[in-house]
C-alpha cells in the first residue's frame, strides 16, 4: 500500500512583496492625495509657528474667538472647532479607509493583516512604554502616555515628496496600511481614555442618528441633502454626549459599503472617499494644524523640552519608540511566521520606514491637548515636543532613505515599465500570452530593423571610395 501523499504546505508569504494591480492603483491614487495634503499640512504648520512667534497676540485672539449656536451647546472657539469639527472629517476618511482595508485591502486576509497589525501595535506599545519609563524615572505625569503613539500619514508622505525618494508601491502600501491600523487604535484610545462625563440623552440621540444613517445606506437612499444634515446632527449630539466628536466621523465612515457589486466601477465608500478625501487633506487637516501647531518656540521653551520628563518622554517615544517598535514588530512577525522579506528589499528599508512613522503630528497634537486640557503651559510644551520629535524622526528617515534611494529608483522604474504600451506595467502581464506575443512582435520588428542596418553598413563598407 502506497504511503499517503502529504498535502502541500502553504506557500510562504512575502513581506512587502509586489501588490496586486487593483490594490496598487488604489494605493497610488490615495497616496497622491495624501502627499499633496501633507505638503499643505507642512505649510500650515510652518505658518502657525511663524504667526505664533511673530504676532502671538493676534494668533491667540483668533484661536480663542468663540462662535456657534450656544443654545445647542456649540458655542466653541476657533481652535475647538478645528479639533472637534474639522478633524471629524479626517476621521471619517480614516473610517472609510479602514472599512475598505477590512473588506478589499490588506486587512481582509487574516494572514496578510497580521503584519501591519502587529507592527502597528508594537509601534504604539513601545512609544507608550518609553514615555512611561521616562516620566517614572524623572518623576513626571503619566497623563501623556498616549501622545507618542500616533503616526501622521499625510506628514510622512509629505516628507517622502520633499526628499524625492521613489519608494516601491509595497513599501508605500505598508506605510498606508500601518497608518490606518494606527488610526484605529488611536481612535480607541481617544474613545476609552479621553471621554468626559457622559450625557446619556445626547448619546442616545447620536446612536439613533447612526442607526438612521445605517438604514438609509442599506436602503440605498441617495442625496447629499439627506446625509449631510444627518451627519451634522450626529456630530453635534456626539459632541454634547461627552464622547469625543471625532468618533462620530469614524462610525459613519465604517458604515459605508466598500465592496463592489457586479457592474460597479467603484463602491459607494470609494466614491464618497474620493469626494471627501481632498476636503480632509486639503482643508480640514491643514486648518487644524494652523490652530494647533502655533507654539511659542523660545530658547527657554526648547531647552525645557529636553529637561521635563513629560516632553522628553514624547520626543523619545516618537523617535526611538516608534522606530524600534515597528521594526521589532515586523521582525518578530517574520521570525515566527512563514513570511519572508521581499528579496529586493533589506531590513534597512523596514528600519527607514519605521523611523518615518515617528512623525506623529496631527493625532499626537490632538491627544496632547486632551491629555493636558487643564494645564495650558504643559499643553504648549507637549506640542513643542511633538513638533521636535516629528522633525527629528523626519530627518532620521531622510538620511536612511537617501542611503537606499538608488535601489528604490530601480525598483520603482521596474514596476512602472510598460514596454508593450498596453497601459498595464509589464510585471503584471507575465502570465498573459498576449503580452508575450506583443513583445515578440516588438523584438521581431527591432531585429528586422537591425538586419536592414547591417545590410546597409555592409554595402557602405564595400564601396570603393569608403573610408578604410
């Protein structure tokens, strides 16, 4: 009796391998918008610093100016509107991105999702641990433990755009997926640890509004004039409930359908995200940065960042905690699973990407404001620490990425090559017989051209008056 044939073992998964073509196209479009938004974010942050350090009185006056319907509990300052209102748009897009990743992206497959999830968790736990150890040794406050846990994808991509490193699509996708998972856990941190006393009547109203939002989507009711007023109502009720208002944006984003049905070029979630993402990246986040990054950067304040345990913990958490947390999480995932790193890349590339994730900015500034809301001086110093930590991480990433930029350029060019002119990169057509027939025709045409040129050269050489 013949022994049973062993079942084939599942193929090893390649870490940071080439993306499927549809996912690559989506990532390219998403990153293009995020990169432009990141540049605007960078400009807004610089403008805030200049404004706060040259005309500080006017900056404070504008930031603290109140407006809004007081009878609805929404008489808020400009800075408050930016943090609670505009950032709800940012978190709405984050919710849609997360939903898409769960149903159509890297997170739909548990094996594929393990890498960015483990990397993101380690990239949040280690910075929190670094902060905690720093303040325990220095005798500081533990309130800011969550500040260095966040990654700002827009700012990180702006750095990539500035230094001009052509990262392969797999590295960019890893950074985007990592940031989406990071945003999810940052949202959970805000919801669990920074929720004030609850107003159950307002919270119940928000839940009813979300249920109505869900039913309208499921019955495929169309019209912005239905959803926008409902979304504003849900946001207002959530704000008044004591839950941070950005949670409403995430909840609504997660309700959108992001899977395509037969005959659909784009799912409703993808369509709405395409419309709202420019508003988030081009208006909401830069305006938040304008009214959140205005820190007075005197020499004494800068020196204080490295002497106070809370601010030093934020800097070390972003620069060291993020880098070694994400790198360590990725390495552990590769070490204890069957995954193998893409042979075209090295662990130095993962280290560079991990250091880039130390750019915290948007969500870190928000958590800093929430953590020290009753101490204006500490809030200002925490913001300075976030800016310095993000700047150091960006500079470190620039150095590490520049060391490998030639390799990235070669990989990027290989991914973009479309020699047969089909509109699809050649690396995605290796299993298509039509591609190889087109390439054969191209090479045959080139061979015929060279044969003609050889005959012409031979004839010219045989001319009696030709040069020797």
